[in-house]
């Protein structure tokens, strides 16, 4: 009889990956599920509280700025404290964030909670969990299995976010069938978010102690400082572009332009999430054939073209088709980008590299939602989509030119 690890978990934990990685995959799944319904529910919740479109962008901006500052602190403290301790702090903060949004009704207290908390209004992971889990994942895999592990990590996140998006219509269903107020049901969803943070704490408590090199690193960054700086600058362009169309704002755009219901928006993001999830499995084999960098660039550009085209469509069906095509292509660069960053730096620098490449991304993305919210409020509905697509294409071309001669030290599997 085959060992339990081979028979039960070979798909998600193939050879070269430590068994403890399953706890990080489970954490990503729980967070992704919550992020999936929060991103769709957030604009409707704020509108139900009596706020306008600008408030949606403002809270999204506060969330991303707060995440950027928290990520800076992670980069500075990662060489002094165990990764598990920092992960436990992040999970506790997630629990407090859910409780705060479930109990508050005024704008500025909500902005404050969004700033210090872990709320994620986008389709990807932009919280302080990201650099911490990436660094721990890199420790859990040999170099030839690293891209495969990051692909599974992204797959779990995308699948769980897709399932979570379906849950966004639950408050309306509860109100229709039970007589409970929609706003009360929405608050219960944020409470569920907070409880999930508590369960993630329990998962992190089971993690073994981090590798010794992560605990004794004297400085956050050393020989790889130049590479990390260049990557961070380019990633910030991509993040600013993505911030113009985080899921909360895309939901608002679909509601304003086509009158899409909250339940229908949740269904759309479910299917978009499934397509994104399926593409994660293709990332590793494509990277083996054409390389990590080429996978990042040449799968990303067509998705941006689809987004720009969607801005000019006049009816809902072709718009949704284009957005779904974009979803099928836009996330192929996520696991390859993570593996690329972890492969071009030395092992002691990985926590700081993951943090410092994420910080400019979070800061750049933080400014964009307020700008996009203002554009939508002014009636320029297509502007965020066009700007997002054009900037992402510029980023892809610049990345290819700047790093075409830089090869990962750990291979490109």
C-alpha cells in the first residue's frame, strides 16, 4: 500500500516539497474564499450604508496603503522574528478586521480599520500575508519544484476566491427568504471573515520553526539589492494599473454600466475565478518550455488587449466574454513571478525580497482605486479599463527588456 502522502497529496505536494506546505495552501484557500466574497460585497455594503462611489475607492485605497506599510514592516522585521510569529500576527489582524467592519457604520472609522486591517478589495493577494507565505513556501520546496508549488498556491487562491464570489449573493437570498435585513446579513459576512482569521491562526500554530537561515539573516537585503529594486519599480507599474480595476471597482462598473445584480456579479466572478484557477496549472509547464520571464510577459499582453476592447463594447454578453478571456490569461504570471523573485535572490534575502517587491506594488495600487472611483463617479466609465490595459502592456514590454538576460539561479521549472 502506498504511503498516505503519496496516495492522498501527491497532486498538491509532489516530490521536492515539504509536507508542512499544506498548511500554507489551506491558509491561502481560507483567505481566498473570504477575499472572493468581500471584493464583490464591499461596494454593495458601502452603498447600503449610504456612501457613494468615491467612498468605495477611498476605502480600497486605505486598505492598499495600509497593506503597503505593513509589508514594509514585514521586510524590516523578517530578519529579527520567526516567520511563524509574524504569520500569527497577520491572522490575528484579519480576525480584528472582520469584527471592525461588522460593527462600524461611519465612514472614517471604516477607513481606519481598512488602513490597519487585512481587507482585500482586489482579485489577487495584496496583504501582508503575501511576503510571509511566499518566503515560507520558498523554504518548503527544492529549486526544481518551486514554480510547481507557487502554481498550486495560486491555484488554491483562485479556486477559493471563485467559490467565495458565489457567496456574495447570500445576503440578498437570506433577506428574501427569512425577512432579515440585507444590511444585517452583510454584517454577518464580515463577521465570518473575522472568524476565519481565528482558524488561520490555528493552522499557523502547527507550522514548524522556520529554517535557520531566515532567522539569522543580519540584513534584509544584500547582494540582490539591485535586482530587487528594479523588479520593485516595474512591479509598481503593474500594480498601479491593476489598482484601477480591483474587483470591487469592476463590480461597481458592471452595476453602473449594465445594471448587473449583486448575485449575477458574484456568478461572473465565480466563473472568472475558475478560469484563473485553471490557468495556474498551466504556468509551470509553460515556464519549463519558454522560461519564467517569457511566461510572465507573453501571456499577460493578450489579457490586457481583451480588457481594453471590453471598454468599447456596448452590450453585456460580449463584455463578459472579453473579461472572462482576460481572466483565463491574466493570472499565468502570478506563480511564475513569485518563483522568479525567489530564484534570483539568495535564500536569506527571500523574506525581504518578497516584502520589498510587494511594497511598491501595494503603494502604487493604493492610489489607483480612488482615481478610478472618481472617474466612474464622473461618468467616464471606460477610462479605468483602457488605462489599466495600456499600462500593463507597457509594464510587460519594459520587464522583458530589463530582465531578458537575468536567469533564475534555481531553474525555471
